C-alpha cells in the first residue's frame, strides 16, 4: 500500500514537471503552439515574398521579420504537453515517442533562425536569401518527420 | 484623364504604405493578429495562475513569460491592415476610424509589459503582482473601447 502511494506521488510529480508549471489543458496547449507557428508563418511569408522578388527587397524589413521569429524561436515547445496530439492537429505521436529526435530538429531550427537574424542585420541580399533557404529547410526537415501531411 | 491616373497612383501608394510591404490578404492578417493574442493569452494565463496562487510562485518562470510577451509586444499591430474587420473577429471598426486612440492604448500596453519584464527580473513577488495587474488593466482598457464583447 505504502509503495503504491509513493508510486502515485512519483507519477504525479513526473506529470507536473514534464508539463508546464500551471494547470493547463491539452486543448489550450494545442491552441498555443498552433498560434506560435501562425505567427512564424506570417513573418516567413513576408520574407519569402522579398526573397522571391514578389515584394521589393528591403533589408530592414527582412531583419525585422527574422528578428521577430528569432525572439520567439523557443516558444512552441512549451505547447507540446503530454496527451496533446488531439483535436485538429498535424502533430504526429512520434513527437512524444521520439522526443530527442524532435528536439534535434527544434535545435537545428533555432540555430538557423538565429543565423538568419544575424545575416539579415548585415544587409547582404544574397547571403540573406541563402540563409532564408536554410531556415526553410530546417522547418521542412521537422515537418517531414513529425507533421501529418494534408 | 491625367488627373484620374494620378489619383489612381496616389490611391495605390496609400494602400501599399498603409498595409504591409507584401501582398497579404485581410484573412491572413486577421489570422495573424489573433495568433499573436493567443500567444499573449498563454503567457498571461501562466502568470495569472502564479499571481493568484493557483500555481507555485516562481520568479524565474514569471520573468520568462513576461519576457516572451514583451519581446513581441509590437507584433499585433501589423495585422490590423485596412478592411480586415472581417470574418470571425472581435475587432471593432473604431480601431481604424479612431486609429490614434487605438495606438494610445497599444502604447500604454507596451509600456506596462515592458515594466513587467523589468520588475519580474527583480524577483520581488509583491511588485511583480502589482505590475501584472497594471498590464491586465492596459489590456482591459483597449478591450473596453475596441473589442466586441461576446
């Protein structure tokens, strides 16, 4: 009996520490991480338009958009709480079963967007376009493994 | 005829400069600004739980959440493009017809969240709670005037 109680407490501590510090729901966590990626998308689209020549290339605006994503590059992870492969999500269950591999993709993205923010501040259009491509590849690498195609 | 062409060009320039630098749609702009506020909400909820004692007070986590919002405190504005009081939105048309008053609310929010990020770094729970309240008030002041109640 005592052991069962200890096991329950240990399980509870694990749940609390694996998730976030407050009592959030999987639904709220899903909404949150989708929102983070939506904000990324807006800024990526703005940079893509410039990189493709659909909008005038403006190094200052490029740096602004890169800087915005860079400032929130770690934010989505908190939304991947346990049991939140739910509802209208494209998250594959492998995110949780292969967490280390998922985090490797995340870390690669963080590095590439960090480099883009630096490169954009430099103002060299050719270098910026190349590094923007590298960010896109880091997004795609994770989507290929961990996102359901629709 | 010449005057009509000039008027058209002037109109086009106005549209391009009032909105964003790339060809975005009002629908995308709406999605974007809602996403920004959704990210705010996640971080505000986490701080609220600590401020209310529903979660253990953790100054470091509080500073993390305040810092995240502070880093993106200016981001929503770009989503308020012309003609985007559309679809499933709580944005009142007064946002556009009283733009300066709207931006005053925005600037007040930016100041208060900036102060919260500073205060949170200090670690004084009482001061943090007070400043968190000030941020909430700055949100509410804007909602009262410019958001449709549901």
